[in-house]
């Protein structure tokens, strides 16, 4: 009896997590899948008609926004790596006693809500605000130039909002690197650049991988930055889904788009994991 | 290893089966999707207060459709219900309204008219400026409305076409006019029996206004007179339009010489084409809800579609340069209305609040601040009298302001002639118009 219980114990440990997963993930997924196959409207009610034809339809309708969202998310990921890596490197290797304070400074924006931070950017980038207004007064910008309602504003907003998600995993990975390894590399006649490229960078790959996922996946589905800082030419797939859900109340189309987005993200992430060699990373 | 492969295959097949069965089960839920599954939802759809006639109480589980689909109540059906006895005041009421729609004390940040109401009746008003866009707001409250749950507001102030839609869906309770004596006595004839709610069964007007164009002459460099000025390439990237489909499409239809109430499919298609060309050329900075106000006041926009009262307030408080104009091609008359959803927590207080606004003590200070077209009779005359009093008391600035409000907030005969009504869209039409509009807005 007790031997059987002992064999079941690992599975019993899974129960709380499994229940949580079922309740908060599986059930909503199934409901959403069901909705996507329904037809109808608010006034006549929705009926399950197994309407699989909705998937090609929504993909065709929202293809530009899909491509645009993927493009923006890729740019944001690259930019956050470009900005975040030096920050994480400096804090990990040169931080010394100020490490905690520097980390706190990186996380500080998170003390305010996402929307408020984005609205703050709307003020910062305002046509005649203190950034653009000053540049215009100095004659560096034409008076009719605007940054808001351009892709630049949306990408900047996304970068700012997700930068800490890149810095923190990178910091964790870099922190784990034994400085003696770099010392050993330089002892073996490696230049500082070579030491970085062949020791530090490969060892920080788990952090890069985690950070890119944490930045790419939320950015692709984001709609707040596009709504507050963008224009009709920067609408992302998140905006389309939001509009379909809340304004036109076209629940089947919105749910179908949600699933397509999820599938697209899964495919892209799987590809990325393949390229980066995630098998070794997650075991490392 | 072989054992595991078999197990994996079984797991895969099993999860597909579960998904399919789950879809089927979830698809059997009687009400609209977001309100959840099965009997729990329809059991919760109980009517409250005087709304014994609304169909939400008669929804049966297993029926495919929203509670409203089992037959929208006609005016005669619900008017035949005997008036329920007035419930007693509970001391609080929650009101969801648009921004820039109430007077504010600049120093304390309080609302003088609401404070006067509290002093008079003892009812605390929780005032929430939560409505930015009709469809957006509707999207938020719809699941609760469909399930018959309280939506978190006792009184809400949707616009005319949204009231029409909510009536069609059966989400509103008919008003007990015996509890609204001031409305009956003081409402202007123009506002009685509107197109979206014949007989004022479900709604009473809050304020009206005109959808027109607001512009900043220092930024446009010239006077703006008509809708096509919004499409002038000279202003590319600095023009605002409304995200509210019915406003933007109707104004565009007028610019094509089409009366919105008689618009056909071809007319709407033409309006769509006109707007799409401009949108693709980058003419519009963005499609706004009420947040166009901040963009216009800050100077991000040179000209934009606007609501008349907002501009009066902007001239007085935020940016004195801005002008409002009813386009030569035609403006739109909109009426925002106070309505009661089916499930209201503080019913007597809600009625007290709604009726309070039809007294001159409340309506006059309100108009003198927000500058919208009041549905209450006698307000304009009172504002003019107040202007005269201020002039006699040697406050010329205040007198000028009040004169301007008396002039601009109440359209004269000529202006009213150039102001048109919206079309009462059927569900099919609304979907078609929305699809066309989404293409313009969504890029």
C-alpha cells in the first residue's frame, strides 16, 4: 500500500499545479476555441457551427497587422538586446557594491502601471513637449515634425516598457559567470574582445534566450503602445483583436485571431529555440 | 520507451478529443459567450425593480441566444406594466458619464451641482468619467448586461444610437415617469419622443450637442468651413477623426450630399472610399474618442471632428484659440441620455438624480460650465439673465463668457436647419458599416 502511494507521490505533487493549469489555462482555451467556431451576433445570439472557415478569413483580413506586429516585436527584441546587454554587463561585472541600487533603478519604472508609463511617453514625445519643443526651438527639427503617431514612437514605447525584462535575465546569466574563466582566457593569449566573444557571450546565452522570449512574446501581442502612441498605420494585431472584441463585438473572429496569434508565436519561438540550441541551454 | 510512445499517442488523441468535446459543451451555453457557460448565467439573469416586463428573466437554458433575443419589449408592452411603488433612498448612487460633462470647482476639484444634490437629498454620488467611446464602454459592460448582473453603475449616459442598440438588446429597464416629475414638466419639446427611443420609454436626455469641426486658426492659418477641409492635404498628419463609426461615417455621408437617414449601401461604400484614400495618404493623425480634446488643446492637431460643448470649455479653460464650426455640408445632432440598466442597485437614488437635472437650479450652473445644449426649458433665458446681472455688477469678463455660452450652446433656427440626425441602423447595417469602418481605422 505504502509502496504504491510512494510511486504515486510525484503525480500527487502535480495536482495543485495541474488544477491551476486546467482551471486558468485549459478551460479558457477550450471556451475560446469554441467561440472561434461559432457564428452569430450579439442580437441573434451565437451558435456553434464548427465554422473552420473563419481561420483563413481572419488571417487574410489581418495579415498586414500580423506581419507588422512580428516586425515590430523583432525590432524591439534586437534593440532591447543592444541596450540591455551593456547595462546587464556593467551591473554584473563592474557593479561592485552598487549592484543592488543599480538593479533597483532598472526595476523602478515597474513601480508604476504599464499604462501610466506609456501615457508618460505620450507627454514626453508630445509635438511641442520639452523634448521636441526644445529641438524645434533650436531649429533642429521642422515645426511640423512629430514623433507620436509614427512607428518610431510605438517601438520606443515597447522598448522602454520591456527593457527590464531583458536586463534582468541577462544580469542573472552574466552574474553566474566565474571571472576566473575570463582570466584563464586572457592567460591563454585571448584579447579582451576574443575573451568576450568566446567565453562571456556563449555563457550568457541562457539569459539572452530567456530575455528575448520575455520581450518578444508580450510585444507581439501588445496593443497599448500602438493605441496611445501610434496611428492607424501602426495598428498591431493586439489592436485588431481588441477592436473586434470590444467595439464590434465580433467574438468568433477575435477568438480565432487570438488562436492564430498563439500558433504564430509558438512556431516562431520553436524555430528560435532550435536555432539557439535550447536543449543544451535549458539543461545548462 | 515503446510504452511511452503509445502513451504519448494516447495523450495526444485524448487531448484532441477533450478539445472537441469541450468546444461542443462550451458552445451549448445559452447566453452570449463572455458571460460564461450554462445554467448559472441564465439563472443570474433576473430582472430588478420595475422591470418586470423585460425578457432577460424569461431566458431559458439551452436556448441559443442572448436574453434579449427572445423578444425585445415594445413600448406598448412595457408601458402597460403598473408603476411599482417608489423604493426608498439608500443614500448612494453610482453614475458613469463622459468626461467634460459636469461643472468642476477649479480650486477644490469637487462638483458643485452634485454637492448641491447631496445637500438636498442626502444621497452621495460616485461620479465616474468612464465613458470615452460608446462602443468601447458597451464592450466593457456588455457581458454583465447580458447575464443580468449589476454593471457597477446605477445610471449611465450613452449616446442616442447606443441607447437604440441597448433597447434592441433588452438591456434597459423602462422608466417610471411618475418618479420623474421635473422631466415631464421641464423637458423641451424638441427632445420629447426622439428617434432612438420613441416616447422616452427607456431614456431621458442628458445633454445634446453638435458634431462638427474644431480648429486652431493659428495652426491652420485659415478659416475652416466644411468637411472637405479635414481632407485638405495641407493639414496632413494633423487632422483628427472620431473612432466612433457612426459619427465619422455620417459626417462623411453628409459631405457627399447624402442624408444619413436615407443612406444606401452604395452611399456608405462611397463614404468608405473617400475616407480610405485620405487615411492611406496619412491625412489623419489618429481616430480619437473623447481624448481628441487633449490632442487639440496641446496643439498636436490643427483641426479635428469635435463635439460642440467641449470646444466651449476649451475656449474657457484650456486653449482660447480654438474655434468650433458646423460644417457647411452639415453637422450632426447627438443626444446623450441617462438610462437605467436592468439590474440597478440604488434605484430610488438613481431616479432622484435623474430628475434633479431637470430643475433650473441644477441645469443652469451645469450649462454655464460645460456649454452644451441643455434639454431643460428656460435654461437659455436664465443664462442670459445671469449675463445681464454680471454686467450690472461690473464683471464684464464673466458677463461676456455667459453671453458667449447663451449664444453658442443653444443652436439657433439657422444652425438647427443644418444639423442632421443619425440613421437608426439595423443589426445587419451596423455590421456592414463597421466592417467598412474598421478597414479605414485598422490600417
